[in-house]
C-alpha cells in the first residue's frame, strides 16, 4: 500500500508531538522486522509520496507503514547502489531523493527504481559522503571525506559533482548546513566552524576540541552545532556562539539531534535514551514518558531521531529497530503493576475482560482481577505451577483459563473458587478460550 504511511501521517498530524517529563506515558510503536533492524541508523526523511526512507549501516530502507523494502548493492542489478553503508538520505524540496553512501552520492529515480551515481572529478574515487544540504535556491551541496565540498550540476542533463573553489582546509570537514543568505557553515575534526558566504569569502571560528558531528537549523534560523559532548547555538549572521548546558548527560555521548516543528530539540544519545530542549532553551532534560513493552528506550543507543513534516517522531534504536511516537497519542494509558503487586516481576501471559474490569494472568498459575479504577479486586492462584496461557469469559459469566500442557479451569469471578474441568496431557493439543466457549486444535491441523 504505497500511500498508507502518508495516509496515516495525514490522519494523525493535527497535533505536533511534544515531549514532556511528566508521568503521562506516551506509547511508542516498535518496527523490528528483520528487514528494518540495523546495527546502526544514521538518517531519516519522508518523501512527497509518503515513503519513509532510512539510511543505515546495512542498506537503504523504504517503508510505507506496512511494507518494507531494502535497497542494497547487487552485482547483478544495473543501477543498484555501490555500498550498503548509507550515511545520509535527503528528500529535497523538489521531490528528489539523494542518497549519500560510503562509495558515492546517488540520486534515486522512483519511476525506474534505480540509482544514478553523481560522479566527482577525482581519479578512481566515488567518494565517502559525510553530509549534504539543500540551499535556498535548490542547489545540492555535498561533502566528500578527505576531498572537500561539491555542488550537483545538472546542466549536462545528468547530475555531476563540481568541486567548490574553497580552501583545501575543507578536505577535513565532516558536517555541513546551508544558510538563508546562500552561504554555508561547515564543521571539522578539530572543533572549528567555517562560515562561507555566497561570494566565496570564508572565516574560521575555533569552538571546541572535539570534531563536529552535525549542524541543525532551528525554527528561528539559529544553527545548533554539536559534538559528542557539546552543543552550541550559533547566530549565522554574526557567528556569535552560546554553549548549551548538557552537564546532566554526564559522559553519555550524543549521537544525533533533530529539531521539531514547534522548535523542540530532540537529542539522541548512546545508551541513555532520548533527551530534549525546549524552544530557545539553554539546557536539556531526559524524556521519560515514552514507553514500548519490547524496548526500554531510556537505556537505548539511539542512532538518530527525526521529526517528519507531519509531526511524527521517528527514533532509530541501534540493533533493535525503529520506534514511532505519533503526533496524536495512541489510545493508551500505562498503569504500573509493581506498586500494586508486591511480588510482580513482569510477564503477563493472558488477559480477559468482564463487566467489572480486567483479568491478568501470570506465571505459576496466578491471576488478578483489576477494576476499571485500576484497583485489585481479586488475587488468585490455581493449584498448578504451569503458566496460564489463555483466558476468557464464557457465556455463563464464568472465567475459563488454560494452563500450559496441564488443565482447563473454570473460575467463579465473584468468589474466585475454581474447578479443574479437563486434564490436558497431550502437548500436541492446544486449547483456546473464546467468548462462547473453548476451542481445541491439534497442532498438525490447519
């Protein structure tokens, strides 16, 4: 479904996702299909057709909210990318998709689904692409490691890389961003920033001792420059620099930064989850209200974070998958059981709803009945050490539970008295509780 992701985005884009540090837990959806899981996530962009593109260490991923396609190098396919290490992906204002790999910059043609290399004037070199940006007039500028800055020239009918005539110092650059006046700001390995004006004039500013990972444009056109252990706000007109207080991060490295539609700054860290800074702020704080049962985001190594134009927040968790924090909250509330159950250590195995609330089953034949006000009404334990695998309310109002390879039980919800109805002594037969009764299925049957 080509436009499914775009449709989802339109349906839930009325309110921009905003962080907070309260106990109002926000549900995250985890996409961890084998085709989308990567060791490292580097970049995201959402194109005009509604596809989400993901740059990763194991290829370029295209995702429409349902289907996942991975583009990798293939010797047998003409027009495939030459490297599976994709450092950058950019969807420009004209709908073009630019892919920066460890072996060259490529443009993607959605009609033929092929990639075209943007050649550069360097003998035997396609170039390790570190960064790229679109200027106000639509010009694409990209940075090649150890070589320098190039612009994409389309005058011949095919895109070609033309080197900018600036100082050779730009061979050590590793971050890049455009400015409104047609100029550029770049950062290098030595903690220096370079302001390049449209007329070619250039000036160096020594800011840090660490190499600059990236540069991001805030909503007021200020620039955030960041290293692994520092963030600075830059006025591109005067190049005045203001450091941001990130002392609360300790020694945790910063992996990436993105700017939200409302100006909130989202900070991806290596092992300490996602942090944020309010619009125009001068300090950061952790985002503690994001939750997914399959992944503890507060301890995750987040490779990159991206707020799409629709306000949805995408979070690339290295080694685990991609999380989505939708701009409109999912219909979800989080109620921790640990304060209510002294011996609870996780592991809900089955649930069943009745008129009074919700039954939750755990290991060792335990179950609790929680009211609509989230109070514990009943707590029972069946005379079995087997896990409750399925529960349901029957037409007679009774609760039925199946313990794994053990027995089928009938439980009176009002008194918690229970009766063993049937022994399950054959592991190849499985029982499922339904609204109207119990279904048995042999494991070899369809």
